[in-house]
């Protein structure tokens, strides 16, 4: 069962998201918050697997809440749920360690897919903005092709294989099945990859995989 914390300052939005999540028997909403500060406090109390955070909330915005959760409870996977898809929001969300970015206007199935993906250890970006993120961040803000290739050259052959699959959005479990490795071994490889690439999360690692040519666009 995937335990989810839902945070949005609009009760009707929370009700809509909750009703979508309720259609999946593998997801349980364990707490709801009306602002970012309350979201952090409830996360400390309920220990959810995934925190769905609206970006614009009173007291503490969702991006700041994600940063606090990353520092205090790194096991909680933060997913930004918002109506805004401007590059600056996405860039800051990734910098704060968010594992996913979903648009409220997207197909409701994306919400369920995204929650399952990040709970399984993968990263998830709404398809509507995935190419934009790669172009905007990888094109200049995060890394350039030459630098990406240089970073990738520092990896072992096995780590490059794992990175390519991270770039395709696979979870640790899926990568293990693909490469005939235990999930624990994959997790160790991913941790080493993030350290060597000097990135904060799997999304940033995936962008480097794209820029280095490990994943076809």
C-alpha cells in the first residue's frame, strides 16, 4: 500500500485529487494539509511514502516544504502538483529534490502513474513538460553535452547501464529485472551514480543520461 500525504490550500482541489487516488486500491491518503507548514508537520507524524504538494500554498510554499522534507525525511518522495509549468518552477522543484512534477490539468491517469512511479523509486515528469525540462535544464542550466559526457565517462560500464535505464524512467525494481540484479544492488549503483555525477536526484541524473546520448530522444 502506497501511503500518500496530500497538500493543497483549495479544499475542492484536495477533494478531486483524493477521489482520483481512491480509485486505486493500492493507494491510501493518510493525511491532508491546507498549507506547506502543516504538510511538513503531518509528514513527520504519518510518515507517508509520497507527498503530493501544491506549489503555491500559504505559510510555506510547496517547493520550500519539499526542501524541508528532503532534509528531515529523505525517504518521503515529494511530487509537485500544480497548474504552473513554467521552467523556473520545474527547475526549483528539481533543485529542492522533488521526485516528480505533475500538472493539475493533465489526464487523471497521470496522477496514479506518477504516484506509483515515484513510490517505486523512479522519477516522473508530466509528459507535457518532459521535453521542455530536458531542453531547458540540460541545454544550459544543469549541464551541457560535453560536460555530461565527461561525467558519464567517470562511471563504470555497469553504472552507465543503470544510468541509461534511470534515464528511461525505470524504477530500481525494473532496472534489477532488466539487468538481473537485486534491488539492493541497483540502489547502491544509483547512489554511487548520483554521487559521481554530483546531482541531487534521479531526474537530474536522467537529464545527464539524455545529454550524454545514453537514451534516445
